[in-house]
């Protein structure tokens, strides 16, 4: 993967998911920095729709 564009920061996503599930609190950039090939990471790009797709998924 050479490029990733995302909308929700890891902090914003954590607010949607909540803390009771546990999980990995790591940003997209941190994940791809540890990869074996370079990946350009662009974001967060503010989009209302980014939150909408998660509606009800984490209840």
C-alpha cells in the first residue's frame, strides 16, 4: 500500500468505539511507520460522513 487517506483521527475513533472494548490506541501514521515499505498517510480529512458510517456499529 503506497497511500492512505483517512478522516477520523485515532482519538475521534476511540470516542465512537468507547474504552470498554479495549483495543489498540495507535494512530494510522504509527502503524504504517512500522511497515516494511513507505506509505504516505494523509489526514485527518474532516468529513461528516466519516462519523455517519459508524452509526450504531459500536453500540
